[in-house]
C-alpha cells in the first residue's frame, strides 16, 4: 500500500564523501549512525571512532539547537563483557560549537538522561537564547533557558554558564513522548489513576498543560521509565519490553485505540507491550479508515528486519540501516482494493484515500474506476456533465444572503489552521469580496 522514497542514506550521502576528501589512514573506524532528526529535518549523525575505549561509552541522546551553536549530548558508560548497558553513570554535556570543545556539565547521575532542544517558529534571524528539555529516568523533566552571547562576530558562547536558568516541567511520570512537529510533550503520571497529559511549549519561553485525559490501562510496570521519540539510542536493550515499540509475534493480539483531544491524536495501547500516541491531524469530518492485515499489510522496507520509526518533516527513519524515507500511497494498490471481491468498507476507504490524499490523475481515473465504483451502494460514477441550473437571470432580492454567507465563512475559518485543509476559505473570501464589489 505504501511506497518508500529514500531521502537520506548514510552510506551514499556521508561515507562516500568522507573517503573522497580524507585519507583512509586518518579516518579511523567508520561506524556511521543516525542519532537524531530535528524538527526542521536536520540529521544529527556520528561516523568516526578513533580510540578503542570509545566503544565503552555510547551516546544515549543528543540534540542540536536551531541556530547550530549548541550541542547537547548524553553519554552512558557501558559494561565490558556484559552487553552494552549503562552500569554506573550518565554524563550530560552542553557543548559550544563555535568555539569548539567548550563544555558545560548539566548532569552526572546514575540513570539515563534524554535531551531535546526546542525548535520555536520565529522570524528573527539572530536568537541569543536556546531552550533545552532534559528528561531523566528518575521521572522528572526540566526546561533549561540558555542565554548566549556573540563575540567577535562569529563566536557564540554561553552567557553566565555557571547559573543556567531552569524550570521543572513535570515529575513522577512513567512514560514520556515528544511531538517534535507541534512542540508538545506527552507524559503518563504514576500517582493515582493513569493520567495522560500534554504540555505545549511556546516561542516566548512559556509552556502550559493543554489537556489531561484519564486512561483505563493496566499491567504497566512503574519501576522503569519509557521514552518515545527522544532521538535514537543504538545501544538500548533490543528486547523492547518498555512500552515504546511494538514487538514481532505470530499470534493474535487485542489492542486499544482511543481518540483524544478532539480527534487530533490517537492513543494505541497493547497490554504489556507498548503505548504510543499518534498525531493523525484528523479533522472532525466523516472518514473511512483502512486497517490491513496479512499480505495486504506487507511493506518491503518494514519486512527487512530493521526498526523503522517516525521522524519530523513527514519522514520515516531506519536508524539501524542509516536511511530516511518519505512515504506516499500506492495508487495501484488502492485500485486493487476497489475490485468486486473486496468488502464494501475497504472500497469506501480506498475511495476516501484517493479523493483526499492523491493528486488528480487522469490515467488513474481511466483504469477500472467507474466499473468498480458502481458496485458500492450509494456511490454513483458517471461521465455525464452536471445539468445546468434551472433558475436563470439575476436575483431581485438578496436581503440576508450576504449575512448568511459571511456566517458560513466564519464557521469554517478554523480549517485554515489545520495543515493541508480540504477547504481554502481564503479563496472563497476573495470571491466573496468580488461579489460584494459587484453588488
């Protein structure tokens, strides 16, 4: 059903260029790894090991600020001979990029720490303040406000690094998920009933809780914290029994799907396995959804054994393979769903996908489409043109018409705030203004 279009490949886009400009003798051991993908689509990766003891220290999390002047990195010490697991200490550093190697220690603790810079949408070309989320496995999240100073026109350094301003965002959580696109933090509280909360971050340093939702879920182990969408930890335990990623099995399972926050987010929960919040941006309109299984759900990239996770800018990340993709619908597969032997619900869902997500395609419309649609109750497909209106001439009285039209425009103006809206009210407003001038 899905077609994967590669947009970034570590081997092709990075490794080949490294060998082209540096001598192999001075490169060291090449182990390219994607560590994070920021909101603007920027990829943070590592590619060189010069010393053997580097393998005993792994990057648990890292993030680059929007202006590319600061790098936050969380390092975990690994046990030798016992697998790659943190044993004693996690060191979290804040590093100035220009000049290089000036560092500030943020945390030195005995648990994992995740870091993520905020990416506010701002029109200012020069920003001398960055905001960093620091989430600890102990169950708390702090927001650091980092003031910067410009020196000599090109150096950006920490201003008063010994006394960084910070605020406590939340504490006592067992599950944490970061929504990079909307700059929101979701977390599950441990005290009392399980409550899902969302915190919205704004460009002016402020943040607020935008919704709270009690969840009737059980069998959650509160002894360890789970992180979702906080970069990619290549040395994390591959068992994945931490409510963050689905597991592969060959038996039937019952999972829960719940719509939250006016239908714009979906919670997917499978007991003892994973909990994930999906931002589907579903508008409050009639929609037919496709739920596929078996051969219909087969995807070539996902079947390769690699773990594919969502990334900003509508991309998918194959972190182990070092590749990124954009995804689009396969129109040939949608046509196959319109075949006569398919269930009616699948036909309606396929038709919905064609009308909403695919661009107009005359060749696609000529393939079997009219024949297939005639088999769907309530759907009529005809090449005939619409009949001309019966009422001719100009209306003599338009009293109340413009007021009603203005009222309708105001009711649907909220669609402008939704990405890829189906109705463009600004275009309707232009026609409305022209008609008012003509009257």
